[in-house]
């Protein structure tokens, strides 16, 4: 399926991007690419995984829910405006870091739409949520401002987003981290909250044509199912030991990528990239399964590996995590 998209921008955006790129050498490009990674979905998932598997699963659920709502809503907006990336229509703007490195940079289905910036949204929902949860932690407060700013600027430098893409991505992330905890507190019922959030994404199945929406919806569905499953059947304990934390994160990332590849095997690459509704639904189902296993089933092995470690690596109690995964202003 071929996507075309729309072209619209302010002239100052193009002029600014051309001017910024005129100063960029190999070092500046490498630095911008590095900073951009902090808004990548997989980096954000790894951060959430560390918080959830190791540090404090209540904290991880709070950040994870906000981040995945943002990952779902961002492409829903993209598929309304269908904005083409800057370099599509302005040859003077160079694409220095394509979304999919192994695809044609002018393939919209692979490179996705531009407005709003997913990296900007992700950086606000993840790092902003962390600061919101730990309201008294000044370091996290600084990170919540500085990292999204650097991620957003890097996307403009790299030629893949207009400045207005980034600004609106930041705003979307801010709306998410304020709205979702507010709604959770008002409802006081996690299952009802999850149902409402998933219903918010259902319209996307009728008009979204890009892969990222179906990935995002599948990840959110898998996450909420995993939370329910973990609370009822697993109830693992968090830990502070450095070695065990590293092993849990590395193991979780390995399971994520391994299962992601395994679930592709029954289907041809042409089918998975065809853009047909059946292929898109399969994509959503795959990501639902992958996230459910990683967040819900994978922690079942933690209690079996505990005997491998010394007793001094004590579990950390996180209390009753059945509801109210929201900051109360007393977190330090």
C-alpha cells in the first residue's frame, strides 16, 4: 500500500532547519543521533522495564501506562494530518537519521508521518512521568526538562521533523502525563481506566494506515493484560542488587526481541509489510503477545533464579500495587 501524505509548513521552519544543518559536521551529527536515542521507543521500553522488573513495579506501571498511551495516541494524530517529513519536499534538508535504516527514506509507510514527533512525545511521557511520580527528586525534575528538550532539538537537526512537529509532540506528552493520572485518580478503578484508554484508541482501527499505531495499540493492550495477570498470578518482588537488576533487564530485552522475531516467522515479509488490514491486525496481535509475555509471564522466572544469589541481595517490598499507581506528592 502506497501512502502519499500532505505537505504543509511555515517558511521559517525550513529556513531554520537549513541554517542549523549548515553547521553540522560528523561530530554534531553523531551527537544529535545519540541524543535522539533517548526518545526511541525501545530505549523508553528498557527504562520502563528497569523500573518495573527491578526498582519499583508500581513506579514502572505508572511510567509505562503514560508512555504507552502516548505511543498509541501519537500515530492517531499523525494519521489525521498525514504530514510528510521535511526532507520529502525540501531537497536542501538532509535526512541524517531515518526511522527505518533499511528502507527507502522516501517510503512513507516505513518512515511514517511527521506530525507530531513521536520522539518528543516519548521523552516527555517517560522522563516527565518519572519526575511526576518522584516529585521531590530534583535530579529527575531536571532530566524531565533537559532530555525532552535535547531529544526534540536533535530531531530538527537530523532533518526528520519540523520544529512544530516537536513542539506539538512535547504538548501531547504533557497532556498525557497530566490527563492519565488525573483520570486514574477520579475513577479509582484500574480496570475501568484501562477500558477507557483502550476505547480511546479504537477509532484508529478505522483510519490509521501506518504501522506505528497498530504497534502502539498492541503494546498498550499487552501491558494492561500483563498488569492484571502479574497481580493475580505472579506478584514478583523487586530487588536492588546490581547484578540481578542487569540480568533482569537484559533477559527482558532479549525476550522482547526474540519473541518479536519468533512471531514474525509464520508470515512472509511481503505480507507483514503489505499494509492490508489483516497484516495490520496481525501486527497489533503480535505486539500484544510480546508485551504480555515480557511484562506478565517473564517475571515468573524471578523466584526460581533467586536461589542463585546471596541472601544479602534482599527483595524490596513495594506494598499493595493493586491500584492507585499515581503519585501522592510524598515520593522522594
